[in-house]
């Protein structure tokens, strides 16, 4: 906010122009057919398909142009009973029984209140992030000059959101935010900023986060990121890439056929009052142009590296991948990585913010949950060749399936689960 304010003081004509544009935007919104500025955002599988309609004022914008919007999300309520010691990580187990692998995009309409999830692994994540920012921050956190305003807007948004959502950890100050548990104090009004903004953002939350900015060719480019705990990929390799290249360079199965068009359109259409979450079991929710898209959102890892999966090779080595991984280690070395992802647009800069929250647990622990070993084994057996290759299943499939089948048998013998018994259960299973 402060940087915009300073800009306006220096340039009254700019201020008038912005006010005129804002008024026009508000008028168009009021008189356009779209009813109400904020749509019902409660996730409800039985509601009609979500429409991401473009307001008339924006449908004609030229590629790469964004007219700052006067949108502020409602204040989030404090997270219920949140405590840095006792709030457990949410159990995302986003896999389904076979026989067919419908990895849809799994998009749901989210509520902006739920944007950032923090839990009792905060201090562990924070310590790992701190160490990595110190040792290799330049390659993990980067912002291109054309995305600096978006990165600052994101930082300001977090300094506003976090104290309201997690008041036992964050206090808003006149110059930014204090973390009263780690005793850090962030002054975000200094210029130049005391620290590259994506580093500061990395210290504030458990998520990794990236900003996509539309170029004058209408494509979205990865222009800013805080990618500190990625497991299998590197920001450096994808920085400045367009959306399509980001995915095809990672060999995401069926991206070209099933994902590309919808995803590209989606990045154009997402508005500041939308938030989309990808996690959990995929629902066949059809966002216009976005039906039944496929995408994997959980991974097996044959080591315990949250920040980097060292079994696929050293982080600094240029050629790593499942092909270099070791095979068939004992099941105690197998970890389950699931991701909760959200997308929203920054109203002032127009950048699209993509959050990736990683949940990371030993398979032996996850398999204690009723129905999980049976369901996970079934899901893994249903992967097609492309998905299996992407997920590196050759390196762990036999030992893992053997273990999961045994655990499933145990659950049946103990009477913990029954055939078809899961259907009536509410998430978490
Ligand atoms: C933060 O400061 C308080 C009070 O000085 C102290 O008790 C606590 O141990 C500090 N926390 C950390 C993580 O340094
Ligand atoms: C924050 O930065 C501003 C701008 O440099 C400075 O004037 C102010 O004293 C700083 N405030 C604190 C609390 O550090
Ligand atoms: C993305 O960039 C690549 C390489 O620069 C280019 O070949 C490709 O056509 C671009 N994608 C689209 C959808 O234009
Ligand atoms: C997970 O998905 C189920 C439907 O499959 C839904 O009812 C539930 O609310 C979702 N859980 C979370 C935490 O979003
Ligand atoms: C989801 O979509 C697929 C493909 O259209 C369909 O076959 C499947 O039955 C749908 N699943 C649900 C739960 O509606």
C-alpha cells in the first residue's frame, strides 16, 4: 500500500487516472449481469458448476495489461483454536480407489479465509527454510524486475492476513508484522526492502509460493518465487518460463492433451475474489473450460528429505531424476508427500499467486489410518504407464505395495475396516 501511496503523492495525474478507472470498474461491475461482488465461496460438491466469468471491463484488456482493481478480501476470522504446538497438519490423502486413474485437476472453489494453512510443524519448516535461505537463498528465492510490484503486494497481503488469521503468532505493526513466537520483526516499508521479498515471504509461511505474470504475448510467466521445499524441482530451472513450458519440462503426464488449454485460460480468468484450491480427493467440479483435467498431486519419496529428495541425486547436480534413484529400500525409507495448492489473483498488480503447501509423512505412519493402505495400493495399481513413470513407481512399487497389502489385511483382520465401509465416512477418512 505504502509504495502506491508514495507514487500517488508524486503524481496527482496518475491518482486522478486511477480513480477514474476504479469508478469505471465499479460502475461496470454494478451494472453488469454478474450479481454481487463476491460469490458464494463455500465448497459444496452439489452446487452448480462454478463459472469464472470475466467482468465486461476486463474481457477487452490487452494481453499483459492489468487495470488495478479495488478489491479487498473480507478479514479472515482467527483460525479456530490454532496453537503452534497442538494444531495438527491437515490430513490430505488425495488418492482414490482404482480401477481407473481419474486424476482430475481436483480443483475446488476455495474460501479466501483458508488461504494459508499453518500447523504444529511451523517451527520445523521455519528452521529448514531459514537454513536454506542462508545457504542457497539466491537460487531458491528470486523476483524478476517486472514482478517486483506483485511480490511487494503479496508481502503486504500476507502482513495483513496472517495477524488476523493467526493472532497467537503474528502481530501487525506500523511497518509490517512481528512473529511473536520466533521473535522476528519485519519492516516492509523500507526502500529498498531489507531483504528480497520472496525470502521474507518464505520465512513467514510454511508454503512455497510463486507468482505468474502475464506477458504482452498473453502468456503467463513464472516471474517470482519462493521455492524452498520443492522435493523434486528447482526454481532456477523454471524461472521465466511460460506455463506450458513449466509443465512440459517436468514431463507432467497428459499436460498437452488434457491440461494446457484449460490452464492457460484459467490463468487469464481468475479474479481477485476467486480462490481455487487443489488438494484432497478430486471432485468433478467443472469450472468453465476446466473440466476433468488430469494432474497428479501426491508423490512417494524414497527418503526423508522434505526440502530436497536426495535419493534422486544431489540438489546441485544438473541431471537428476527418478532414473538416478536407488531402488527398493526398506519401507521405513518411504515417505508420502501431498500438496495443497491454491491460486488467486493480486488485485493491484494482477499477478497470479500460486501456493504449494507440502505435507510430508512416513508411509508407515499414513498407513495406520483406516482404509488408507487399501486405497493407496489400489490407486497406485491404477496408474497408467505415463503416470507411473512420472511418479517413479518402478523404484518403490513392489516393496510399497507389499507393505500396503499387509497393512490392509491387518486392518480387515482387526475389524477396523469393512468392504465398502468407506463410502459413508466423511473426510478425513
Ligand atoms: C522469544 O523471546 C521470548 C522472550 O524473550 C523467549 O522466551 C523465547 O525463547 C524467544 N523465542 C525464540 C524462538 O527465540
Ligand atoms: C522501518 O523502516 C522505515 C523506513 O526506512 C524507518 O523509517 C522506520 O524507522 C523503520 N521502523 C522500524 C520499527 O524499524
Ligand atoms: C512457451 O515457450 C516456449 C519456448 O519459449 C514456446 O516454444 C512455446 O510456444 C510457448 N508456449 C505457448 C503456448 O506459446
Ligand atoms: C475433502 O473432500 C471431501 C469430498 O470428497 C469434502 O467433503 C471435504 O470437505 C474435503 N475436505 C477438506 C478439508 O477440504
Ligand atoms: C468424474 O469424471 C469422469 C470422467 O468424465 C467420470 O468417468 C467419473 O465417473 C466422474 N466421477 C465422479 C465421482 O463423478
